[in-house]
C-alpha cells in the first residue's frame, strides 16, 4: 500500500519536473486526487469509531463531519481560484521571456518563471497519524510573491537605441528576479546562472572618454575631424572643439581664410559686425551657429594668422573696396588687432599653444611682417597664457633698428617672456630661434668678437622662462648670446636636467659646459646638433664628465661643413659616451675616425643614416652586417655611378632585419633591379632619392612590390620623375606612394 505522504511526494515531483505547457493538466488532475484522498480519510475515521458510543459522541462526530465538508468545499473553491490565477501567470510570463534578448528557449530560465504556479499546489503534512490540510497557508505565501513581468518591446528598444545603454544590465535584472523567486520556492538556480552566462550579449558602446581619446589623435587632420562631425550629435560635440582647437595651425589661402573669418563673424554681436561694415568688409548674413567657435581656441600661430588676414583684405581690396598699398596696410593693421582682440576675449579656457614669429625685410620698416598687438598689456594676461604647454619664438631681422622698435622688435618678445615667466609653469615645449642676422654686436664683454648677440638683459628674460618651468621636456634653442655668458645659460638650463627628453642646439660653442650638462640628464633621449661645438682640449682633460655614460638613444648631426678634426673629435666623444645606449644615429658627414668609433662602441644601433664615400662604405660593410638594423639610409658623396657588381655586393651584406631602406645612389634601372633582388630581407618602406630617375625605375619597384608582397610605402624626391600613368599603376600594388622633400 502507498501512504498518503508518498502519494503527495510523487505528485509534487511530477508537477515540478513537468514542462510549463502541462501545468494546467497536472493541476486539474492533482485537484481530483486530493478530493478523493480527503473523502477516504473521512470514511476511515467514521469506521474506526465504536458502536457503543453515546449520543453526545455521535453528535460530536456529526459536527466534525459537517466541518470537514465545509473545509472540503472551501479547499475546492480556493484551489479553483488559484488555478485561474495560475493560468494568468503561466502563459504571459513564459511567452515574453522567449524574446530575442534571451534566445535559449528550452533552457531552465523559462521554467523558473512558472515556478509560482507549481508552488500553489496544496500540500498535506502528517503528524501522529493525523492529517492536516495546509492549503490555505501555502496559497497566502504564494500570493504575496509577484511574478516578474517582462515587456519584449522594452527589450527591443534597449537593443536598438543609440544611447549609453548596456544590454548586460537587462539580463542581470532578469536573473535577479528569477533567483528571488527560486529561493522562496527552494529550487536549484545553478543551471539558470550558467545559461545566462552563455547568452550572446551585445558588446557595449564606446564610452565618451574612449571616443574623446581617439579623436584627440586627429588634431592634425581637419578633414577627418570634419567627417566625424557628420556622424551624430555626440560625435559632433566631441569633434567640434578639436576642429577649432588651432584654426591657424597651417597656412590658409583664398577661400579657406575667408571661410574661417566668416564663421567667426557669425558668432559676433551686431555691434562688432556693424564696425566691420563701416570698415568696408561685408560678410554674408547668417544665423547664429549651434557652436560658439571662438571659445574653442587653444592654439594660435601669429604668422599664419597674419597671412590669413592679408588674404581676407586682399580679396576685398580687389573687389573695389580700396586701392593703394597705404590703404591696404591700414586695413591689415586694423583687422589684425580687431580679430585677435575678439578671439582672445572669447577664449574661455586659455591657450595651450602660442607661436610668435616676426620677419623684417631689408629696408622695410612697415609693421606688416611683425606682431602689431601689444601682447604684454593683453587683458586677462594670466588667464589667457598661464596654461601654455608649447611656446615658440621665431625672429629674423636684417635691420638692427627693428630690435628696439617699440612693440614690434625682439625687445617686446623679451618683455613678454619676462611676464610669462611670472605666471606660467607648465610649458613642456620651448623653441627660441633668433637668427644671427637679426642681432647686434652690442656685447660689453667681447667688443672685438665677430659674432653678433643680444644684450644680456634680453637673454636673461628667455633663460628665466626656461628655468621656472616644472616639467620642460623639449627645448630648441640657438646661441644668441655672448659665448662668455654661456656658463650663466647652463645654470638656468641645469634646472631642467631631470625632465628634458629632447634637446636641439644650434651654434653652441662651449663643449666643456655642454658635456657636464648632458651627463646630468637622466631622461634625455634625443640630442640634435645643427652645428658641432669646437672642443676645448684643456678643459676636457680636467673634466670628469667624459667618464660618465650618456642616456642618449638618438643622436642627430646636421653639420656638413667645418673643421674636420674638431668635428671628428666632438662627435667621437659624444658617440663614445653614448656607446651601448645609442640606438639611432644620423650623420650628414661621416668620417673614417667617426665610423671606427661607431664600429667599436655602438653594437645596438637599429636606425642608421650615413652620408659617406664609396670607399668608406665598402670598408665598413662587414660592420653593417653585424648590426640589428631596422632602418638604413645611405647617401653616396662621390656622385659617381655604381656598377651592378658593386650594388650586388652592397645588397648581399645588408642585414635581413632591415625593413626601411633609403638610398641616394647614381645607378641605372637595371642596377636598381639587381640591388633589390639581391637583398635578402623584406622591405616595407623604400625611399629613392635623386634627380635622374625615369619611369623605368618605378616599374622596377612596382614589380618588386608585386612579387615580394611586403612593400607598403614608397617615397621619391623629384616630383617630375614619373608619369601619372606609372604612378597609378604603382599605387595598385603599393598602399602609399608619395613625393618627399
């Protein structure tokens, strides 16, 4: 015989394991079985009562039977109500979960939604051979649990929208609801969690920070930024400030200059536009733009700004607004001051880049080629220039009287630098380029010196700006001071020895002061010398700086002429002190002694560019074969045509690791073909410099790219060497073909 509890357990397990669509049938059958069991129990209890009971006991039993019948009726009514509720719960919940948001239809995730239907089944407990019905208590607890309602329309809207909505959050909400229901009903939820992890989740969109970081790398590509503006509203809001970051960063001609100023005037109030109209400049009327372009200004190149003003005035002068050079100059002067004042007043976060450049011509004292605005007395000076990160001063004049010509000379630049050093501490890139022709022999220490230089008080203004910076990384400067004051210059420069990574020097004359400074620079990676200082042997002999290693990884020397002995000695010392740290070396004048030092002390060079004779090249070919070169540039000083045998000999010795090769040889197209096919490596970039090249040379390079399938970039120096048809054919096999200077 099967007991009542066993029968109940079998029925509940059968219902719990049944699929959702069979809940209705199982529930009705279970209601019939429970009604039968209750009737049997009442019959057994009536049989077990003794016949010899009194009337009082018979009345009591009759009362109990009546109460049992009432309870049976109540249980049947409640079960019917629960079945109707369960019908409403089961079907919508299951159908909505089978939406595209969760594609696992037959997984346990769908059965968990129907778990409240299972738990509404009445259960009976047996204690001391008596049965008690607990249907009413279980139904009350189940009714307190509200089933989850999922709207498929909302899920689809979240998947299709372009806002910052993470589809993963939707799945997490669903799983949280399911786990809450299952824990109340003691059902295992491990399968549901595993299935949710396996759901194909749509990856989230790029965050605004990531997108802004990507767009920041496009500052030098205004065409690309303009395309980004047309994507959507978010892209437009991120790309527009970058597009107007430095509008005068490059030269503007014709319509480009007019369009820039037309956009700026559309942001002006009516009073300023009327002032332009009075001066004879008529811009087309337009509505107020969606963006206030002047407030995005962060970079300003004064020379390109002046050139754009000239293009603007020249366009209107030739349209009959004015004639004559005098009127033209007055208009340029007015509009330069007008637009610069307007832009500086509307810049809402200060400048980051400022480039000042003035050029005076011989016998020309006009103010067209210099800065016509008093920058020292600019309103909101601290707010406008305190956040500068890059500052350049380029000055050239062939007339010394322009040095002290009020606000137009080099003295105004020195005063501006003095005031700038009081409020600016975060400049990372400084460039002072003052040509010797613009200087005056006013030195009080060496009146017989043949070199020109600035007065000491002007030099100290620029030096002070160098010394007060907190993290100067790049410095480009030429020697515009008296060499006797070089020690004072290096005292200011030594304050930046901990932060400098790039140093470019032109005309430095004291090697004995340069070497101790270089040895103190722990982070200096690049040293660029336009002229090589003459060595002071007496000072070098007593200096301990030559025994220290330099941290320089890249050494560039542009000097072609000069004393051969001093050049070899200075470069030899620098190369020897760099030794194993040196990885890149560019020499425009390679000498035998210098190459011997390179061969002995620099085994880690990866990028090498040499300008040397054929005999030196052949002598040091064995050394080249031992280097782990990635880039190599060879220029033949002899300008003599190299034979095919010699070209094959050179190509066979070159390391296979070379991926970028630049040559400047006199050779035939057949010689170039033998050279490329003898080389054992796979070139990715090839540069061919020279003037006597024809279409046959490019056809050789194209054939090499077609067969090797490795060449991705080709550069040539003469723009008239190849025809358009041959160039178009080369571009089908080489991704980047361009003319280089």
